[in-house]
């Protein structure tokens, strides 16, 4: 009993491993043991000149159909193929147009996961296009007619950084529609005026981006024709620089004084870039500075200069003009010598003089009497 239970668990684990789908790179990891396979391959919406081929894969993968009026041994031998749709999906649908009515077509579908070894190619399948009433070939647009318009001469022109023009022709008057995308998610434009020569202008595109697109036309009876998927790339974006707000401060200095000259640079383009600002003084290049700005950003660029000769100097930065003045330094004020002051006579100290005289008299008298006395 125990071994039977263990055997059941092993069998269940094996079945679960076989059921794990292959996941495309960019989502979850790719299994190294489960191959990419196709399933539910079918043709639908079969008309006189078109059909839709659909299929599923067990992981996100690309889409491509190879078709011919005869069976071929490998996809590369088929006379026709659609452009590989690199958007990875598990539910695939590709339209075939420009077919012949009353014709049996053989086809194979191909899906792959880029940058991996996973590739799935179906076996050969068939479908037969419709036969017009009375065995005729196609005409167009009448009541009850199920023949879709035939799309031809698809052309992309006028490609710029943010726009492009898509043109094509149909064999009968029909409206104009384009589905285009740079990542999963479609954008459509519709012109309800039915014409034979179609033209759709795409705007608001992103610079330097690859877009995929397909054209669609519907006639008055409601029959829809869809082209293969094509691609184009918009031009890389460009940086466009403008200068403004010239400032010169101060406007007047003495010889040797510093003057600051600045402008504001703005990138009005749709891509980041670098720009060189050149300062000219009196028509001669004095200095340059580089600035790098993102699209829509602004920045100040400043220079400092000083002159040792008096005069008026003209300034030019990218067409913005101004000037500043340099003046001579004023001479220092003349020094005035101090006035001579007559010497001040010191006052006579009569008490001191009287004391000295009195002392001398006393000493003299003392000597006199001493000498008389000695003589006697």
C-alpha cells in the first residue's frame, strides 16, 4: 500500500512537470526542459482574397505565417510569408491579404522566443479562399458582397522625430485606418471618407523609436481588409538651444575691476545635448564655456572679466549684446602740510629762582664768615 502511494505521487509530479508552460524571457524564467509548442492552429474569416490564421503557444513568443499554393518541406521554401511580429503573445492572430479567390493555400505557423533556443513550427495546414458568385473574381462593395477591399502599395514617408505618413491603395473606395504601436497596446486612427488612395498622418510619436503598424480598409458593405504588419523608426531627437536674459554687472568699474557677464541657456528640443557658449568682447572671442541640458531644461552660464585700459567695451554672447564701461581711478587728494606752531615759552619759575639765589647768598655768607674767622 505504501509503495502504491509513493508511485502515485511520482506519477503526479511527472504529469505536473509536463504541464508547466514555457515562459518567454522578460517575464518569468524559461524552462530548460519543456519545449515551445503550437496548438489550435486554424484559418478563419476566409474571404475571396484574405484569411486570418490563429494559433496558441504554451509561452509568450513571436508570430509568423508561411504560405503557398503547394505544401513545402520547410518554412523557408514557401513562396510567401508575413513579417515576423516580435511582440510576444500566447494567443496569435495574423492576417493574410492579397490572396487569389477559389484557391487552396498551404501554410505553417512559426513562433520563437528570441535569444533562446525555443522555436516551434507547425505542420502544414490548408484552407481555400471563397469563390465569387458566378465564378468571377471580385468587384466591389455592392450590397450583399462579402469581398473585402484589396490593399496594395503601402508606403511610409515624411518620417521625422515625432511624425510619419502612411499611404496605400485599395481596389475600391473604403475608409482608412492604421493601427500602430511601439509596445503592446494599439492606437488607431480612422478616416470615414471612403477613397481609393489612402493617406494617414501619425503625430505625437517618440523620437528614435521603432513603431509597428498595419493598415485597414473597410468598404461600404462593411468588408474589412487588414494588411501585414510593417515597421518604421522615427528619427533620433535633437537638442535645440536658445540664449536669453543677458546680464552685465556692474555696468561701470574702475580699471582692474571685475565684471560678471551671464546668460540663460534653454534646450527647447526633444533630446538632451551639449552646447558651447562664446563670449566676445569688442568683437574678439574672450572665453567659451560648455553646458549640457536635458530636453526642456535651462541653465545659467556666467563669465568674469577685467580690463586694464579705460573705455567702453561691447559684449556679444550668441547675438545678445550689451556693454560696460571702465574708468580711470581718481587721483588721491593732495596732502596739506601741517601749519608751523611757534614754540611755547615755558613760564619763569620765580620761586625756584628765588630759592636758588637765596641758597647761594646763604652759602656765600657762610664762607665769608668762616674765612674771617679763620684769619682772626
